[in-house]
C-alpha cells in the first residue's frame, strides 16, 4: 500500500499573511512555502561587511542597498525570497502597496552555506536570471575565501572566480570595487 502525502498549496495572499505572523522567514514558490535556514556568525558578518562596503561606495549616487529583510518577488516563477543583499538602481519598484517586496534588483549577493550552496548556485540562480533588471550575482563562501561573480554581458552570464584575499572585485553594473579582504574582515576560517 502506498501512502500519499498531500502538499498544501497557498495563494500568494495566504503566504504573505502567514509570513507577517511567522517568527522565521520562508520562501514561496508557486504555491509552496519553503522554510529558510538560519545563519551563522560568519554569514552575518560577511553580509554586514559587504552591505557596508556597498553603502559607502555608492553614497550620494542613485542606488539603494537592502539587506535580508526585504523580500524579492519574481513574477515569472511566482517566487518570493529574501536575498542576503540587493542593490537597486534608482528607485525600488514594489510588487504592490507593500514596501517590503521589491522586483528590480541590479545586484544580488548570497552568502553560501553547506545547506544552501547548491540551491543558490543552481535553482535559485535560475530564478534570479529571469529578472530583467539583474546584471550581477555574487556568491560568497563563508568557510574559506572564495567569491563567484556572475555578470550579465549582453545575453550571457560570465563567471569570474576569486580566491585571493588581496583581490578586488570590479562590479560591472555599479561604479565600485569591493576588496575581498574587507568582505572577509573579522572572519575566522
């Protein structure tokens, strides 16, 4: 005898209502709610360092830097998620009247962990690539110095891999460089 489990499907309105009351963050993909894992101190430090570097480098320019509490909506895939960092050129375009859900990042940054690495590199990057405004994607390892930098050139995504702590990452879509040593400041591997 086969036992079949039923997966409840939620509308986006149901998800948003549940998320408002939730003590933890959840992604939403086409009717399914997926719990997100918690972060480590290295994850938090790397995210904060990178956000600070971006904020300072872009000060006075028409860019907004958002950390992991701002939700991203990808309409084509009916997908809500919370990237670790997003940079938006000019002004955010909101999904609705709710100013916690944006649709137009230029840069997305994810700090990798053992449990999210394959997802962030694979399926999630597939969703991100459908965002018309997205031009760059940074994936930062937290267990050793390694950063994967994807930049969209015409219709192709080009990868540059950084492993040298003294390297600089030149962003293509934003007028700034990021020092890898500063991204990993205060990190113990």
